[in-house]
């Protein structure tokens, strides 16, 4: 009984710890064409996307040179980031949700903080 209680408390602690990690990270707001907007937080390997008041976790996937790609295969959300813009798709419905999205940093010619150290965006 004590062993099961210990295992359960460790599992809950781990879940709360990962939620806290996302909550404490910097949030970037992306503004897009047609007055659309979404927010991201996280790391280069895992991004938390907030779109239309819903939150989705996206994992980094292999992509073509010159881009970064994050997907949630369950919901279909697919974030593609190029050097000067990002696009948000839903690959399940085959629709582009948002186009020509930029952070405030990107509008001044800088890279978004989540992607600043990622290949191929490393600045020399």
C-alpha cells in the first residue's frame, strides 16, 4: 500500500512539475494575416501552442532545410517556422489556419527566442 502511494505521489509530482515548467517559460505572441493570433512557449524540442483559447503540445519533427516544424498528430496542428514567418496548419482537415505569422522580434529582423539557437537559424 505504501509503495503504491509513493508511486502515485511521484507520478503526480512529475505531472505538476512539467506543467510548471511550461508556465514559467516565456510566452511569445505571433500576429498573422487576417488579424489572427496565437501564442507559443516551451523549448526547441516541444512547443506549447495556444490557438483560439485552446492549448496544444507540439513536438519538433524533421523538416526541410531552412525551416522548423512542430506537430501534434492527434489534433492535426502543424506549425512551420521559416526565417521570416510562420504558418499554422491543421493537417487533419487540410486547412491553413494562419499565414504570415511573426513575433514582435521577427518584425524587427530578429529571430523568435524559441528558435534563436536552432539550425538553420543560428546567426554568426
